[in-house]
C-alpha cells in the first residue's frame, strides 16, 4: 500500500517553529556569510531537524545565478579551448563565482539561441569564445540580444576577433604566423607548404597571411609558397601530409600548420609515409598545447597566452567599468626538434 506523501515543509514553517524571521532562517540554512546569533542559529537548526526540512536546491540555484559566468564556445573538444576554460574556472573560483559552459559548434543560429536562453537565466556575465562573433551575424540579431542583456545589467566579454562594441580579448594571430614564417625563412627553408585551415574562419586566415608575410620578408618568392586549405584537426593534418608525400613533397622543405593539432597530424602522416621529420621535411604549429612538447619530435611552435586570455576574460567580466576595451596578447616562438 503506497505511503501518503509527506507534506512539504517550507522555510516559513521552520522560521515559525524557531520563532525567528524568515530572513534569519534563510541565513542559517542557506549558507550565508552573514552572522546569526548562536542562540537563533541553534533554534533554527533544531526546528529544521524536527520538521525534517530540506533545502530547495532549485531555488538556491536561481538565487546563485547572479554569481555565474556563462561561457559560450564554438568547440569544447580542442586542447586550446581546454586551456582557456581551465584558466577561466580557476580565476572565477578565486572571485567566488562559477563558470557554466555551452558549445555551439560555431553555428550562428545555435549561438544566438544559446545566448537568448542563458540571458533568461540572468548570469552575471556572458563570455563568448568564438571566431565568428561579428556584428552582422544573423542580420544583427546576435548583437541586439547581447546589447539588451548588457542594458539589463549583465556583462559581455568576447575572446577572439570581433567588431562588436563589448570588451574583447584576442591574440595576435597574424603576428604569430609572421614570427613563424620569418623563422622558417631564416633557417634556410626555400619552398614551403602552408596547411591553412578553412577560409571561412577569422583567426586561421590571419595566421596564414602572417606565415606568407614572414616568409616573403625572409626572401621566399610567392611561387615557392603553397597554401592548402582544410579542416583544423589532427586527421586533416595527417591526410594532407599523406597527399604531399605521395606527390614527393613537390620540393617542399617545410610545412607550416595553422595550429598544433594539424601539425601533429602532419608529422604522423609523414612518418606513416616513410618520411622523417625534420630530416626530410620540417613541421611547425601554433598554440603550444601541452602535447606539443610531448610528441616525437617535439614540435616547434608559437606559444599563445591562452591561459592568460581565459583569466583576463573573467577579470573583465567581473569588473564594473565601461565596455568596449580591447586587449591583444602576443605569442612567443618556441623552437624544438621538428625543424632543422
């Protein structure tokens, strides 16, 4: 025979039984940092135990919404994004806030819907980590949604290239590519293939243009620089390297990849084709993900301050200053074993 449902005990019931105000009972049972007189605290705890009161977790979550910072990212599966998110979480925790994370897979409509949903939950700030957070996205609907959210008291921070009027933190992608291109030219490589990612993104074309600028400044002719477009994944790098190997490298002495995962895939592809890195061909990347220093040979790359970008994004989100600031972080060349 089923048992009758136990009557719901509310915070008001506990307060009445303890002979205190609802606010006092809430401070005791809700984990508030505000002090309550010891005798009142004891009465509230005794009343809660006698009435078998349990905290309404959903209500507490709603109250804590103002402590949350919502991160909206294109893709959470990349090592570079993992470095940014980890830094955000550490920085938020030290400030007494917490980070929630959503992925949109770089789809503009999904990005817009995610912003609209999170706006209704009233987080303290929205941080968009995206290469496509542009003012004209979806006919300006995303921009309008974000502006409305800020007018309601929220904060918006963009990590990446953007033309929106919010605080933004970016890395110098063109500069990173230029530094690497200049290094490759300076070390005597005269024919180069660039694995350049998809043209539709914003940061990868900037890195590719930087490669070309650095190589040309170092004396390479335009005809000796070949750009191959593709996905920015390890598998794409592997497949591209296998195709280049089948072509006999067409005289190429170095392969410059727009990120470390593509570069690591390319090294694996060359090895599978029986070619040596860097004996037969040098390979470079950009980002300096943790794996870059662990693969064999260790990858020459440009270290981008991704962790700092994540931490700065949280600091921007928590500050109560004006909006529209721009912070651009520069990379640093890291020479290892994958180049000769």
